[in-house]
């Protein structure tokens, strides 16, 4: 097994029926993306079947044909696969569709499913399917848990074989845009938009272009000052606007076809329009106007909040800030601006409600941001398969439009009839041999892409595909790893933060239990536990956050009786003696779930250990070590949380288990 190949292992499979399609390929289109598709099919044929695929003179002589056909309504990224009489045809409206169709055929043979009779028609669910890398120009990665960057090292941009391998992996699951640098743009990273790194970025863009992936950068809103020597970055100052226009002209001359920019402004110390008493629409629009002549886009993040809260103030609420900042300017953004909204109103906790901006915003392009880097969900040392969480977010009903009101409807363009929408994930890759540190964390990278391209897939289907492509089709391996993946997010939730409360982590590093870590921090993210109960009152008597939702969600969250229990403590302050629907008291629920979560981890350890000999040794040992850590660490979580609440409430565990 070559770990660098991740799920593109292309391990040997003896299947004469599937092999017979991989002899002669016909592809009249000579576009670079089509060429990548042919190369990928040839590579798979050779590695899987020992078969050297040859070009065919015409379609009649071919066993597999890649055909462009504008009449089939497949857009620029959809495809159709048809099998007839021992021949496969992949049809698409544009080369990217041929590439995705080719990867689909390859996945099918990796999963040992028959190509005979195979018919598939797919159009991507989300128009934008992006990865956001938080890589710094010194090579470090903010919230990176898989080594250092493969895009940057020591103030340099890296372009090498790994860039191509990355592009193959990303394209194989349907990713079509990547932001290579951290949204916190500092130091030399600001210079990524001028000529300093022009040649390296040109080379990188060429490789990404080969795989239908657009290159994006994060930019520094204060660049007119830091690079241009101006004394202001006021977006409404004509000189500032002129500076941006000139910069973009230079950049697009160097990098024609460049995608655009991702911007974090007025957040966590980053500069932004607020400094000049301008709105975020004014901030985004000045950039949007500058990139518009070149077809560029501005992806503007809604992660804007005041991180200097006072615990005595029970009205100010970080959860409210995204909505408070962006709802008043709905409709004020240019058409080439997309607002990127984190899935929850806080920050990638193991459980949060869906951001009320989804459903709230009606006149602005929107994109969902999730995080596959497991910042708050075990940092790629714990197994935590996040696709089930993303499915829940996508299936959430906002009630903004009858029949088209889910987050999925919004980000796929169904609700507001647009193609300026999509889904982005904060990436979980680094220069570790296996890309993601934890071998099982690769399921999140794979899964995110597959889900973004095809939101009809279930989390189970995605897990099974990933296991087959990575570890093969042994049924025991399949069943056990699938079980581990699917139990992992619920388990993590059980042994960490109960019922949507979140944040009980060590500040800054965001790893390991620390119930009061943020409670007494100036950052101001509270759980408000005392000797009687716990939870944040976000009803109208509290911060008023629940009212940001459309009805009937607002009323459902407002009342303790109708609030979904998994979010109870997010919305309400609840006494420890309160009886949940299960009949258990809140305190007993906290104890029970923490014991259960640890038992779940023990089960995962057993499942993995029983696969010894069936998984390549290096991967087996690597995962085994991380599971041993997870086992120990889940106990630490259980004990700290249980002891904390026992000491606060002085109510003993009904089952008399050890609580320190
Ligand atoms: C890139 C959280 C993370 C930060 C991150 C920020 C963001 O606060 O801890 O590391 O910064 O989110 O999404 O911008």
C-alpha cells in the first residue's frame, strides 16, 4: 500500500468482466482535463488489471469512449455513463464531466461492482465544492493536525509531485476549487497577490487546471496599506478602489482564469471595513468590482464576532453576531460575492444548531463552511467521521421557502435559483505520508468531496466507498471499519460536551477537557454552569438568539419542551434535576453518556484490533496507537466532566460508578 495514494490505491483486483473495458480508449477531445481523465483511466487499468490501455482510432474500435455532447444537458461538470455490448461510454458537456465520469468508473471497479449494465447520470449537487487550507507561508498550518504544509515552506511556495497528487485526490471526489493559504493573512502571505510568488503560483495553477480545480487565495484587507504604502484601506476611498483594480489587473494578467479570493475581515484581529465605519457589503464590493472584469469571485466569510465579551452581560452573545452583522445588509452585495457561513453560529463544535443566516438571508449568494480539520472534534487523533453531521446540517429545514427550504436546497441553488453557491471545508491535510495523520481521517476528506458532488449519497454509502478504495473489499474489513466510522461522531459527542453546550476545551489549543477553560476567559464563550444547573439562556428572557430563526424553528427553540434535546443546553439553562424525555435527570444523562462514550471507544479499539493482519501493517499500527490515545483521552474527558458536575451538583450517580 502506498499511503500517498490514499483512496487512489488501485490495488490489484482479479475481475475479467470489469477488465475488458480497459483496453482501448477513444477520446476525440484533447483538452488538458480530458487528458488527465485518460491518464487516470490508464493508470487504474495498469495498476488494477495489469492492462496497458491503448488509444483507439474511432469509437467502434474503443472499449471505452469519452465523448463531449452539448445536447445531453450535463452542464460543465455533469456526466453520463452508459454500458452496452461490452463497451463503456462516458458523455459530458465539458472536460471536467469526463474526468468525474472516469473517476466514477474507477471507483466502481475499486468497489468490485460490475460495469456490465452500468448506467449513471450525475450533475453535481453544489456548484462550488471547495477546500479552504489554513496553511501559512512559513509552512505551519493553523489547526493543522497532519504535519506541515505541502503548499508552503519557509516563505516559499512549493510546487512539486505532491501538488499533482493532491490535485488528483481532490478531483477524484469532485473538488473544483481550492484556497491554498490561511484566512489569517499575515507577513509575506500578503504578497501572494503581487508578483513576488507569480511564477510559482502560475505553475501551481497549471497543475490544478489539469484537474478542473480553480485556484483561490485568501487576501489581507489591509493590503493597500501593507503592500501599497497607502494610509488607508477604506473601501469607499476611490484611491483604495483604484489600487485594488490595478492589483487585480496585474494578477489576472499573470494568472488568467484565477478563481478569486476568500476574505476574513473584522474578525479575531483581522482588518476590515469596520475600521472605516463601512459595512461588510462595502468591503466585499470594492474587491468584487476589481475582479469582475476577469470573471473572479469574492468569497466573504460571515465569521465576524466580538471576542471581548463580559460575563456580566447576558445579552451579548457570540452566537447572534453573524446574523446581526449580515442580515441588515442582505441584498447589498454584488453578484460575484458569495457569503461563506459556518455551519453553526459559534465555531465547529461537536454539536451546534444550524446558523440562522441560512434561511434568513434571501437576497445574497451563500455558501456553507464546514471543517474537516477536527479542531474541536479530536484533532485527527480521535476518530470522528463527520459526514453524518454534515448530512444533518444539509437536511435542516429553515422554512424560508416552501418545498425548497433545507440548507441543501440553499447551497445547491435550488432555493434562490443561482449557481453562485456551494460548500467549502476547512481542509484536514498536511505533508504527513498519509495526508491526514490519522488514516481514518481521510474518510472525511473523501467524504466531504463525495457529498459536495452528490448530496443524495448517505454517510454509510460514502464510508463504504472510501473503505473499498482504501483498504479493499474484504467483508470483515468493510463491516468493522464502517461500524467504527459511524459510531465515532456520536461517541465523541457523548464523552465530551453534553447537549449542545460545547467549548469545554483547553483554550487556544482546543484539545482536551477543561470545563471552565473558556468560562473565565476574556474571550467570553460561556456554559454558565452553577450548583443548580447548566446552559445558556438564548430565549427572549436571555440573549434572544432563538428569535433569529424563522418559524416554527424560533418557537421550537424558545421553549424547553419543544427544543430538540441534543441542543437543550445551547438554548436553555436547565436544572440538573430536570427530567429529559428518556425519563433520566439531566445530571444522570451527563454521567451515563460519558460512561457510554468511553465504552464506545473501547468497542472501536476492539474492532480495530481484530483486523490485525488484514490492514497493511504500518497503517494498522498507526491507527492502533491513535486509538490507544483516544481510549486514554476519552477517560480523561469522562472523568473531568463527571467530576466537575458531581462537585457542582452534589448529586451522586444512580449507578454508583467511580466519579472522582
Ligand atoms: C483561521 C477559529 C479557529 C481559528 C480560525 C478561525 C476562523 O477561531 O480557532 O484558528 O482562524 O476560527 O475560522 O477564522
